[in-house]
C-alpha cells in the first residue's frame, strides 16, 4: 500500500543545485579552469616523452620503493599496456587519478588531524564520511555534471568526493593510535601542540596515514570507469564504449590496463608505509 504523502527531497536537491550554480558560478568556473589546467599539464608530461622513457621512470620508482622484482614487474606491466594499444588512455586515466588523489589527500589529511584533536569535530565528520562512502558512486556524477558540464572535471570532482573518506579516517586513526605516554613526554618537555603534532604524532602515524592514501588511490582508480560515462575519456571511456558495442575484447584490454595501474600504484604507495615502519623499528 502506497503512502498518501511524499517528501519532496529530490525537489529540494534540485532547488539547492540551481541556487549553487547561480550563486557560485564564478567559483565553479575557477575550479574547472584550475583542474583542467592541472590535468592537461600532467597529461602532457606523461605523453610528450616516448612511452619507453616513461616506463623506465616508473620502473625506477618501483625499484627504489620496493626492490627489483617490482621494478621488473612494472616494466613488463606497462609494456603490456603498450602492446594492447592502451598507452594513451592509461596515461589519461593516470593523470585523472593523480590529480584527484592529490586534491583528496590535501583535503582529507587536515580533516583527519582536526578530527583526531577534537572529539566534537570527529562526531560531526564521521556521519558525513559514512554518507559519502555509502552513497552510490554514480550519484556524485549528477551534481558534478550540473556544476562543471561534460568532460574530465566532473569525473575528477566525483572521484575526489568518493575517495577522500579513507584518508580522513586513517589519519584520525593513526594520530589517535600514537602512544599517549610519548605525547605526554612531549608536553612534559614543554613542546607546543603544533610541535608535538609535527615531530611526534605525524611521524609515528605515517604508516597508517600512508595506508589511507593507498586506499584513496584505489578508490580513485575504481572511479575511472564511472568517470568515463561523463566524457572523462581514458580507460573508462573504452570500457563504456565496449559496453555499448558489446565488445568483450576492448573491455578486457581496458580492464587489464586498469589492473596494471592499480597494482603499480598500490605496491609503490604501500611500500612507503612499510619502509617507514621498518625505519622506526630500527631506531
């Protein structure tokens, strides 16, 4: 039996979006310009050199971060991407992921620090993060399209919103997990709260924070395909095209390229947290 009343929640959302796009049109134009410029610059940096030069750089980063096995595996993986003719799309998607991850981390780590230092802030932020993580990812594309129009920017904005929650949660968890006796010792020696944060809490919480950054990157990659639905291009664009054409081969080639990017970024970022833990245990 249907209810006799309806809450006009959707109408309220549309009114709110209309007000935002009218009132903050200049702000959204500025955000769009900045994100497009950053994306275009990084995309050029990744595609202007020969593909083999970029592969050498990525392999060297992987070797330095986690040893020769990951370095060789990275080289082989990216050569596979070249072999299936997905290099340009992969670099487009990598540029989107890097831009979205940087912005998400810049926002999420200060929020996590604030939540760790204030129980009231934590109580406010946590329900918002729960909402952000449980809302279906494609829903974020609708207001992003209204505010920023079709293209790569709605994909970046939706990716930032969807992926930043783990960065906040892990930062708060890492700082709250620092031994209280160590913090109290800092207070006893007359250190200011900001100095304790910089020199004690953040260094000790680094492995946990890096785990959060790792999760931000993984969630950003999971949005690559969805971002392709709003004209972001890259690997997501090919996956969407393969769905519309029922082209399993194209879909698999784009999908395996996403997997290779995910493995590379996951192993490299995870190694930073692991190395930090090892250095700390040696001390």
